[in-house]
């Protein structure tokens, strides 16, 4: 299991909501802050995207996709001087429908919507994502994203058996494709977990950790696994990922332990062993430091949620 697959495996999209926007200048929409991740595809025309009240905006052209992972407030506008209308007053009763907005000027078509996650299970993934993912039309993966978004649009109009399940799976694909496309744009100077995936040496290190989480990892053993010196790995890993290799191992062990405890089919001792602890007491202490509660109480709370 590669690191991205490992983190996505614990993430569950509960619902995907879609709207088809037909906008004509002048037009502007203000999307409120929310719990889900937002996404959009510019099918025709172009517009400006502004996060919160930033003075900086992003130009979106035909074929461009975007994902706003943290539910941040944003605006889509034809021009920065155009007043905006509230998204909920515009879309509230017309989910999945064609929504016309604006005047009589140049036209823009946007497929827009949001994903609602199981927040606790999505926390590891969402904590690693930047505020905005922008995939330009010339990138290879845009075509795959467009196809998935169009399938989502078709399925939203369809009320056949299993519709909710299909929409959820398409949402998973759209979100994953957006992240993969973003990773492909990152270079040597970028930092963060996704930038580490784009770095061949750091990607091998992360893959080794996720493939064998229970191994008694040391900086030396991880360095030997990927053919680097201990000091070079420690420095490069910390610069790219933002924490030391062993801090990353401990943190991911506790994330994975939480997922196994939520499932409820393993004893606390079994979970401890799966994440590399020979002592249940030591595991419980580490788990409490990260999650604020003992494993037993965490599992009971998850079972009643």
C-alpha cells in the first residue's frame, strides 16, 4: 500500500452535492465557510477565484479544476468589482439542477459542489492538504477529472438503485485524482507531505513506513532502506515533511490505531501489536497523548457515534 492509498483508505465521503452553474456577466457568487471540501470544473469560459477576502485571485480557464479541502469561504466572479450573491440563497433548493445567474454578458459554465466527509476519518488526509488545489487545463490528469465530474453530474440526475453509493465512489475518485494531479506539479523547493510524495527519495521513505508500520523503525534503518545516510535522511525528511522521521512514524501509528479501534473487530492488544508496540500499557499511554483519551474509551465512544 503506497502512502496516498493508505491515507485515503480511512477516508469516507458521506455525500457529494452537485450544481450546474450557467453564469453570464456580470456575476459573482459567495460560497460560505462549510464542513466539506469544495470542488469545481470550468466547462466553458473563465472566471476569478478568491479565497476568503484575499486581494489575490486565481484565474480559472476552460478545463481548469479546483478543490478547496478545508471548507474555506471563497468567491467565484467574472470581475473583482462585481457584487456577489450568497450561494445558499442561489442553490439551496436547486441541488443537481442547472442554475442561471448573472446578466446578459459573456457566459461561463461551471460544475461545482462539495464533499461531506466523516470528519474524524478524514482528518489525517485533510490535515495534509493545502488550502487550494488548482489543476490547470493543460495538465494530463485534467481529462480524467473532467470525465469523473461529468459522470457525477449524470449520476446526480439519476435516481436509480445504488445512486448514493455511485455518487460517493465518484467523489472518492474525483478527490483522489485532484490530489494526484497536484502532486505532479510539485518541485524540489516545495514542502509538505504531498511534496514529499513527489520527491523520489522521500516517497520511498514514506512508502517503507506505510508498508511496514509495525517495524521497529529507527532513522538508521529507514536510511538503509532507501540508500541514504542517516544525517542526510533526517535533514531532508524534516525539511520536506515538517517533522522528523520518528515523529511521523509515531503520529501515523496513532492515526492508524484509531481507525482499527473504530472498526471494533480487534482487541486493544492486537491493535497495539499492529502499530509496533509490544506493551499494551505503552501503546495506551502514547494513544492518550495524541487523542486525549485511553484506547478503550475511544473505542466505546466510536461505537456509539
